[in-house]
C-alpha cells in the first residue's frame, strides 16, 4: 500500500460512505453554483504553514500549504484568488513553516510583480522571500484575463511538491450577455453558463515523509536520493472519491475545493485547468470534445479575432501550465 501509518480500515469505509452520501445529495440538488469557489478582493494575506491532508484510503499526509486570508490552517491547494482585470493587487506572505524549511516566496507567472518597499523580505534567487517568522508583500496589476497559477519560487522541487501552490483567476471587464453566468475573456465565444476549476497535482511519499522527519531539525531539509515516484494523484487537493464531496466539506477541513461537475444538456461549461505538479495529467471529458480557448492566460485567436484553438478529445495538462476551454454537452440520444 503506502509508506505511512494508516487509520483503521473501518475509518476508511466510513469516510467513503460520507463522501458518496454527500455526492448523492448534491446530484439531487435543484441548482448548482455557476462560479468557482475562492477568495475575492484586491488585498490578500497568505500564511505558509504545515499541516495534514486526508486521503480516501483512511490515511493522512504531512503537507505544507497556504492558509486562507485571515486564517491559520493550511489548505491544499492554496486559496483560489479571484480578481478583476486592471485591479491593483497586494498579497502579503507570512512564513510560518518549520525553521528547517528556510525561506519561502511566491511567484506569479504571467504578471509583472513588484515588492512593497515597506515589507520587502530578503533577496532570493527568483524573487524576494519571507524568512522564517518573517513576511514579504508582493504587488502587481491584474493583467490579461484568464487562469493562472501561483507557487513557491524557493526550492520548488521541495516546496511546490509539499503543497505551496494555488490558482489565480483574473476576470475580464466584459459583461456577460443575458442568460450567461460570465465570460473567461473579453470575447463573446468565451462566455459560459457554469465554470469549474481543476488543480491537478501528485504526491511522492518519499519527499513528504523526509520533510516530516527533518522538520524539527536545524535544516536545510535534504531531499531523498532517487527517482521521483508519485503515489497519489490529486484533483483540487483531493484523491478520489473525495473529489465528489462538496466545497468546504466538514470531513476535509484542509482540502476545501471539490470537483464534482454538473450541467444540463446544451449548457456551456468553462473548464479551467492548472498543472500544479511535475507530471503531465491528461484530462479527458466524456461525451463531447472541448474547444480550447487559451493557454497560460493567452487566448488562441486568428488574425481576424475568431477562435483558433483546436477541439480536443483529451487536454494535455502540462506541468506549470494552465488552460481554458469550453465544453458543451449536447446529451444527444439520451432523451
């Protein structure tokens, strides 16, 4: 099985029953949320700290993550930050990781980031960093609409693997037409009835166990020698069937985001995907193909402004990349 201490076998079955019961209740709910769950605003306070995530076979895994603004409990993935195009954004990172972890930081691919001179942190290889017990404040203007990710820019082979990553959504200035919930970009063909976010990652238990064993020492944490071998594959920080539980389910206090997708025939679904791990995760939609809208927050358009993205049977989710696509389930032949 896996190389960590399990809870009882019975606890795993109870957990599975609770998740499936929750999922069944959702399926019979008359309405579903059309928007991605997350934190909105222009100023955010994130704390990098340690904790545990649960997996559906009854075990738990030592993990690092960012707390939600105003909170102290880490979560995986980090809080989804939802901002509007053109807004001035401020994000303060506080380092509450074990001293052995050393400094930490955040990078925001796709955005030009500055550091607040009143809270500059210390120099790092990629960006300014927060030392143990310290902080750093990043500022930027939310640029082109789309789906982005943020993650640690300090020893990413350790810190990103341990869970220091999350999604950033920049909403466009365009107002959605009547009957639509929103638009991904300032383009009529990017409008949708519902949107879903899928942050895809994996877990190498050797790294997590090593980090836990060395977390009480002076540091730095020394990674194990050998090949990277993933043993759990996560969607929004959860391993199946926990993926079907509701957002903010009480049985998953450090894994708040679900990924149970619901729609009615004919609806357009915006599929936001973030490749937060180091492996490729092919993402397949059953029933119909998806139409690609964008990669890494950049729309795929012809010279005349029409959609140029392909229709795909499977989305090849790349490590460190993001994609947006439209899925429309016709329900043909199903009555």
